[in-house]
């Protein structure tokens, strides 16, 4: 029995060394896989009614498999506090029964699970996956999502191009266009990380992801992606990353081409919308309603998933159709968990970005600040913490960036280069080849 266990342990150690190389990119991609298509496609493929819940279950299963393959770890303390925040919100909602539903309310259970499932990625020991592989997985996820959607579209399980009610044609690739835009935003972030590590492929992949984002016609995500793209070019020039001169030219052409793709879609959606160019597609109307309801219970909120219940109670056709979640991470959190826990959540979120700032190479630290600003901006206008296409890559990029913080990296060869200058690493690699 002991010999059998020793053989299993030996094979597991060998498997972990395999994932310390280029194949390590498959593990983050495995976690992202359920988010690479929409819940509508999952419903069609599996013949079920609740594809969104099944999608979250798939993410949890993939996180568990990744942890089994490379090991688990205790996450940084801010993540544990985040779990405590939502557990407290669940307990308060159950105790006070503000929605007349009780602790067995499915919406309350789903709402709590919908906030916490993505953060489970922090339990995987990402130190076993080298930094370049982490960046590759994020960078190529949106492109893989588009490729996956082609056969699904041909077979009738999903829609590749969505013809919106405003008349605009928006790239959907099997999911709501805004969800694809979220995935593409984090694709730009992954590509920027890849380029900062010395790989010129990061430049070209970032252009492709920015193009995907623009073709969705999603305003918040596209502006956030543009911010990250410009910051990436500045970092490339300052630190003389490989092909930085090409990057300037490609960046200018890419931004012009992106504007040519995005502005017509933006204008068509705005002018054809009954809510007007400053109406944010009905967001201001919805936010006004949700914030009025928030004032009924500002200290406790209505419990996770409360926004879904309030949307059904609104009696407003626009809100009931399009705003099951308020399309703002801040409004959603306030309504669901109340102001005190909202403040705690924001503080923990800031700590995680601080850990990410400390955990990456010096050349990428400025980019971490820009990414934090881009996520804060985008979260004001969409479901950053709820939709798998944004929540999972957000949690994943933070988990992978903070993997080596406060850890004994000397015992984990896969992460030894996380703080090494990419220029220095590249020069040393070139010298070894010669």
C-alpha cells in the first residue's frame, strides 16, 4: 500500500514538472474554458433551462481539476475576507429575511455562489505554472472563444453575429457581445503581460483582442481595453521591449482602425436607442431605480441576488428585460450586501491589486496600476463580478499575479523569474543560445 502511494506521489510530482513548462498554459485555459462560450450555447448543447448555473459549476469543477494537477494553496488573506463578506451577507439576509424568502431561497443561494465561485481560483497553486504560460493563457482565451463559436454557430447552437434592436451588427461569438468584450479586455491585459516578459507576440495578440473588443460595440470594455493598450505601448517604449518601434506604428494603426470599427457601431447604437446617447442604453434609468431601493436597507442590502428580485418587482419593462443585474458592479454590491460590507469588499480588492503590484516584474508594475484603473472604470458600467467572462479572468489574473507574494519562491522553480527584468531575461536567453 505504501509503495503504491509512493508511486502515485512520484507520478504526481512528474506531472507538476510537466506543467512548469509551456504546457502550463493549458491549466489557466482549462479554468477559463467554461467561460469561452455563453450560457445560451450551454443550454442548447445540454438541453437544460439554467445554463448560467451549469456554467458556474463547470468553472468550479475545472478549478478543482487544476488544483489536483498542480496542488492547492491557502489564498492570500484578502480573499478569505472576501469569502467572509459574502458569507456574512448571506447570513444577514437569511436572518432578517428582507425578501420574505428565508435561507432556502434559491436566488439568495445562487447570488452568493455567483459572487464567490470565481475567487476559488486562488486556491490553486499557480506557482507551479511559469509566468509566461500564465500570460499566454489570458492572451489567447478570447481568440479561442471566437474559434469555438464558429462550429457552434454553424450547427445552430449559438449566434456569431448579433443583429441588435438598434440595427447595429455586433460580434457575439456565442455569448452576449458585452461578455465577449469583457473576455477580450482581459485578453489585452494578458497580451500586455506577455509582451512585458519579452515576447513580441504580445503586441500582435493585443491588437487582435482589441479588435475583437471593438467589433462587439461595447463602449465600456472597449475604452478600458484602449487604455490598457496605450499604457502597454508606453511601457514598451520606456523599457525598450522587443519590437517597441514596430509597436508604435502598429499601435497607431491599430487605434485608428479600432476607432473606425468602434465609432460607427457606437453612433448607430446611440442614435437608434430610445434612451439617447447620454442614456447609457437605459443604465441611468435602472441605476436610479436600484439606488432608490438600496436606500430602504443601506446597512444590510437585500442579500446576494437581491438585484434580481428587485428587477422583477420594478414593473419596468426595460429593467425586467435587460437589468436582472444593474450593469454596474458598484450598484450591484450596494444593493446586494449593503454599504459597510461594500467598503470592506473595495478595501480587499485594493489589497489584491497591491499584492499583484508587488508580485510582478518591475516593468509591469505601472501596467498593474493601469489595469486597476481600467477594471474600476469598466466595473462602473457592467457586471464585472457576476458574468463568467469577466469575473473568472479578473480573479484568475489576480491569482496568477499574486502567486509568488509572501511565498518562498526559491522552492518553486516555475516562479523564479516572476520578478526578473524581461530585457535581462531575454538577453540571458540569447547569450545561452550562442
